[in-house]
C-alpha cells in the first residue's frame, strides 16, 4: 500500500533541482542556528571554566582599569601597577576570606621566541599558598619549588614544549641573564597557565628588582557574602577590587552586541529558508492543480490534500535540518577557529559546544518554522475545486 509519505516523496522528486536548492537553503539556516546556539553555550562554559581554574574569586590590584587588567591576567599578561605585599596581611583579617596569595607578574622580551622574538610571561608565586589555590594542577614531571627563594622554575606544558625543556634543565630569564633550574613541568590545563613559567615570588622580585606585587588572589569561604566582602575591600587605600563574577558579566555584555548581530543573521537566514519552502511547495501545488482536482473527485477530502502537502514540507525541513546539524557538528572545530579570529580574547577550551539537547532544539525550531511555511500552500491545495481544476 502506498503511503502518504511515499506520494509526497515522489512529488518532490518531480522537480529535483528546485527541491535540492530548497533543502540547501534549510541546511544553511539550521547550520547557522545550531552553531550560534552552540557558541552561546560553549562560550559561557569556557569562560566559567577559565575563571574557576584561577582558583580564586576576587583579585585585588593597584587602581586602574579593573576589567582590562583582569582580561590581561586571564590571558597571562602582566599588570603595570604594583602594591605592597603587606596588603596581604590586612586582607586576611577579614572573616569571609579563606585564603589569599600574593602574585607578581612580569613579562620579558625573549629574542629566541619566533622569528622576531616574543614575550615570556613569568609568575612569581608564594609556594606556601599558591599551589593550594590551584588544586587542579597536575605534574607531568617533577614538583613545586623546594623553598621560597630558590632559583627554580615550574613550567607550564606549552612553555616547556616551546623551549624543549625537561626537569633538571636550566633556563635563562630574558634581559636579566639569570639562570633558573626547571624542577617541575605541568600537565596541559587548556588555560593561560600552559604558557606560563612559575618561579618563587622572592626570586622574581630579586630578578626584576621590584620588591612589590601586582595582584592578590583571594579565595572566599564557601558560605561567605562576596558582595559584603567586596564592600570592605573597596575601603582599602589605592587598590582596585575585581570580582571575577563581575568580569564575566562584563565580558558577556561586551560580546552580547556581536551575539545579537549573529542572531540577526540567523533570523534572516531562517526567513530566507522559509520563503524558499513556501515557493517550492506553492509551485508544486499550482503545477498539480488538475491532479488534486482528480483526487477530490475520487473521494479525497480537503484534510487529506492538506496533510499530503504538509508532509512534503515536513520532508524538506527534516532533510535540511538533519544535514545542517550534521555540518555544524562536523565543522565545529573550524567554526571555533573562526570565532577565535574574531574574538582574540576568547577563553580557552571549546567555544562551540553542540550536544544532543541543542541539536534537538534546533531541529524542533526548523520543523516548526517549516511547517508554518507550509500552512498557506497546504490550505490553498485543500481549497481546490474539482470541476474548476479539471477544466484547466
């Protein structure tokens, strides 16, 4: 017995080129839509992961532009202003604080990096407090420093790979002609830490000639009121308080404009696909007026004709939706690469995350929009009068 789906399928094959172009339009629309939704989901996850991987929720630094400084720190950059290390003791008096660690960030020009040289990023950290702030760190080789003033270094995964260093090797601090012994190499983390070289705080202060720090990382107690703590820290002289949750919100607001633009493109693509579906199905109906009239004289009801035409719409949208989602998943890495070109300060990790629920949501949207597009052609086919159609 021939089913309604078989008839609808054969009707679409009558005009293969037109049907194919319509499916391509739906495919592109669903590709753009699922990639956009995947970016929204992936970017927020990656940003949350980067912030959580920093191990602390609040940073205290010298007054300046907090969001610019925080972005630089997330990217492994260095601050341009300094604060006294004694500030750590004052901060630890607050009952909401679980831990605080001083950090000195320095960048030195390394002529051996690339053809024209590059910047080597060094973090001076306190061996007594910093490792506990980064519990997710795992060592590929070695361990942390042996004391707080040793001429030793722990290299991030990418930093060690770039310089081809192993535990026991010596590295030179660019511009300072100072040797440091590599005592540890970290596993890959997927964050800015992979390209960083960690040294004891006192050692970096001695090498750079700066007896101060750039940042204080603060880990808040689990049930503490972060807003109340921030209000207290704001009262400290000559410092700026940066809450990473605020940084995340600010960054999300900054990219919301780009997100709206991309969403507008997706909506336009969907509308174009919708017009294509209407055109294809309507032309198919107009070309088969006499056939529809004959079906009605044989007993077919308007509802039967309506459902037949709607089935054609469903087949078009299903094929285009599945193809678009498949392309989006298959080219997710390429999309991720393009996004990073547009957003150079994007967080580490995958920026386009497409899971089953997201694919199902996109498929539902495509089918809904497509079926709405088929309403008018199906309604028009159902209203065909048998006698008038046969006379044509």
